[in-house]
């Protein structure tokens, strides 16, 4: 007959194996929902600049101005394929998740969405904007959008949507006590405008 210690050890092994199986099932189901954990945003950006023509660098002879309305499209999400088994803790009907950080999946600043305000004169006597001026203005605008994404509430919005998605999924798996947290990370690598200009 099996000793009491052997029986206890056997039960513990079975319990541990069940927990491991439960964890594997949870990780697999979460990864399968990866494409759903995304949010799309539209950011409007006004581009405005003036250019002066000065006499002896002091007296302004004339001034041209440029005004355009642009849009950027950003998709944020959580790469659930980065979820590791150790990020999942299960205790009966209680589950604790530590999900990967929110990140920008796609950033688009399409030229076809640039709308120039023709009522603003970009050409005046002795002064006008050149093609390279426009390119530089739009490049600076894109960098400004990128560097300010973290202030637009995208991380919280994406986390909230993902939390609702995960809670629904986990409840369907039988869990009634659910705790979800997110790792911290950089939403999108910021661009140093001075370095960009120095590299041209």
C-alpha cells in the first residue's frame, strides 16, 4: 500500500499539473485574441508658419504665411503573444494577469490628408515658401505628433478596452475573481528634432 507521504505527494503533483494545464489554456486563449486588443485613433494637426523678408536682418519688408490641416492615424495595441506563463497566476477561480505594455502598432501620416488653406498667402513680394520648407514643416509636425502621443490618453484607452476583453474571455473560462495589470513601456520611441536636423 502507498504510504501517506506518497499519497500526499501524488495529490500535489496532480494539483500542480492541473494548474499548469489551466495556465497553458489561459495563455493560449489570450494569445488567440491578440488581434482584438487594438484601438485606432485619428489625430488632427494644424501646421502654421511664417517667413519674413528683412532688410539688413532687422527691418521686415514682407511676410508670407502657410497654414495646413493634417491628420495622423495611429493604431495602438497590446502584443498578447508576448504574454509569458509566469505572467499568469491561478488559484482556483481567481486569476491574476500581468499583460504586456501598450505600444503603437501602426503610425500613418498620409500626404493625401494634407489640406492647405489657400486663403493664407504663402507667397509675397520678395518672400515665399519653397518645397523644402513644406517638407521640413510636415516633418516637424509628424515628429511633434509622435512625441506627444503619450499625453493623448491612448495608453489608458487601450488598457481599458483590453481589460474588458480579457475579463469577458476569462469569465467564459470560469474565473470569477479577475485581476489585470499592465507592464510599463515606451508607447513610441521619441525623436529628437535637433538630432534629426543635424543628420540632414
